[in-house]
């Protein structure tokens, strides 16, 4: 294998693991972080817009990848009440499977690539994202995915939910057999349908579901 490709693959795999592994920040007492902490989720605050709306078009939309629309509803812990004002931070690979960068990106944010952004749920808890379908990491066995980090307005810290995965991804089942999903916020696996040339999927999130340390309200 080409050394450059191997090195890139190792870096990408390391990023994937670090995004999911619970890590307590050094300035927080162990056990006090809702969700157990997340190495990388804090990057959601870099270049955080002052105005965030419930519909966003990612920077990758015009990059030539497969157009993808993901919409859904964020619900409170009871699983039925809409949760307004929740910030959803997303980041993903491009159509080649890389967290591709751009010169304008903040140095720290380059870990997540340029296809990153924010949504804030509407009064009915809904959100809609127009982006492209991410590709799996090159020469790797991880299924394609979109990372999500959640910041609720009345909680002190952000936490990650299950990544958005795609049911028709041939890498999904073999990967889940080795690493069963945590179902944080509910299942991240979405079914994709085709509307004209755009793939469409629905993804709902239940706040606090399977999130360690989530306050009992």
C-alpha cells in the first residue's frame, strides 16, 4: 500500500475513534460531564454563527457528490415532546472519504474538514440538512457516516449522539457485528429513498436517550 494512503487512513481512523470515545475534559471533574465527554465535539464552538436556523445547506452541496437531504425532529426525553432551540453540529467526509480542508478554515477545525455546520431546531423540533452523501474512509472498513454533536439550551455541555449511518451501506452490518451501536439519542441508521436525483432520509433524535449522566427531569 502507498505510504501516503496508509498514513492518511490511520489518521482518519484515529479521528473516528476519538469522536466516539468518551473522554473527560481536563478542566472537569470525572463523572460531571453529561455524555461522558467527547474528544472533538467541542470544535462545534469554533466559528459558531450568531444566527443559526433550522435549515442548512452544507459547504459540500455543490462539490459534485450525491445530493442528500436529511430531515427530522428532535424530541425531549419523553420521546414525544418537540425540543426547540437545540443546536445540532455536524461534520462529515467528502465524496472521496476525506475530511477535506480549505485555506479559510480555522486550524483546529481542520480536523473536521470543510463540510461542517450547524442547525437549530425550530419550534416544532424539526431540522433539515442539505448536503452530500459522505464516502467511507479510503481503504477502511468503517461505514460512511455523519457525525453529530448536540447542545441543549439548558445543559452545561455538548454531547455526541450516534452517527448517521446508511442502511444500504454494505460496510454497515459487518461493522456493527464488531462494534454494536450505542443508540445514543436513538438509532443513527437511516433508510434512504430517491426523489428525482436527490437521496432523502429521516433522522429523529431523542434527547438524553442512552446518554450517560443525563439529568433526570
